[in-house]
């Protein structure tokens, strides 16, 4: 048996096309071009690629897109001052500070400094708390993208066992909350879980976000399960791969995301969606 692939690129393209239409309508009606500012501190090559792709996608959809690069040795005060200026800038509707930040900067402090209404990453404790309590919030882009993919594929979550492998604030915890909001029975596990293969094998839906190349083997997957791979790693041969051993898992799963071309493009699409929402909420309170 071979699983059906979930085409993240195609689903993301549809989301982006919709956002582009919404932006054109919004700008035509209000005269305002929604603005997204992405801040990159340091020169991590992977982050540089991610940030460049976010900027390109934002430009293409009609946003006023800006990238601010700061040197790796930037101190926390400088970054906090920049965030304060962006909070006060009416042309900026969405602020994204690319993570990880260099060691001398307290990430939590920077995230908390972002105006929650401009926090299109959904990482501010206010937005995280809203997601936790089931109120309207900015949903972190990767979990939001995962949910959109599952909806696109009409995956029934109600009553199903969803196994979230990974517990980060960026992916694991918010994704688990979203799955729970759809009435899945959710297990959050991680690299230190005892007998992880046993837990994963009980999942009707498995979401992998542990950051370890091909850790989740095909033999761990329940036949017919839906497998969502958030990983973006290089394997021993230097090839881009996910957290799931794709060639093995595709023989067992019912539906599976490839890497690349799965979750990655969805993250960017949902960032644009969140930034559009930030701009339209602001316009609504004027
Ligand atoms: N680093 C990797 N993914 C992300 C993301 O979605 N947002 C931010 N801010 N940093 C990241």
C-alpha cells in the first residue's frame, strides 16, 4: 500500500491566492496596504532562507513587506526598542521576530514586548492563552497550517486519537490545543517519552515536530494513519528530510505530507493570512 500525499504546496498556493484577493479588496476599500515586518537577528543560514521566503511571499500577495536585519551581537535593549517602534508604527500590522535568537537575548521577553494585536506569529502569552481558553487569537502559523491541511483533506478529528510528538511553544503545544478544539483525543509526547513507538502506533493522526531526522519509523505507524511531518532536517547523506522516515511510513500511512513540499509552504501561507487578519481587525476598530 502507498499513502496518498498531502500537497502542501498546492494547498498553500490556494490560501495565498485567497489572501491576495482579500488584500486587493481591502487596499481598494481603505487605501491601506497591510504591512508585515520581519526581524532577523544574526546570520543563521536556515533563518535567512525562511525570512527571505516570508518576505517574497508577502510582497507577492500585495503586502508592504519589510525585513530588518540586525547583527548577531545585538543586545536585548536594542531589539526591545525596535519592537517598541514597530508597535507604534501604524504602517506595520504584523511583526515577526524570527527565532531562534542569539543567546544573549531573552526570547520570552522579546515576544512579550510585541503588541499582541500585531503578533502574527501567535506566540505572545496573550494569544497563547486565548488559544488555550478557546477564544479568538492569532494561531501560530505552523499549527494553523497543519489544521488547514487536515481540513482540506477532510480528515475527521472528532473522537480520533491524535498523537503530537514534540512540545514546543511554536508547534507542539499550540497544535495539540487546536486538535483538542476539534474534539480529538490528544496525547503530547516527546523524545523522552518511554516507549514512544508504542504511543505513536496508537495514533490515528500523528504530527511529528521533534527536530530529529527520520526518527519516526514506518513500523511505528498505525496502518492507514494520517502523518503530518513538521521536521526540516538533513540526514546522514545531507539530504533534506523530515522527522519521519518517509519511504517507510508512506507504505503504511493512509495520508502523509512530504518534506519538502508539505507543512513548510503552509507556514508561510498562514503567516500571510494572520497578517491580513491583523490589518482587517485594526481597520474594524477605527
Ligand atoms: N523559526 C522557525 N519557525 C518560526 C516561526 O514560525 N516563527 C518565528 N518567529 N520563528 C521561527
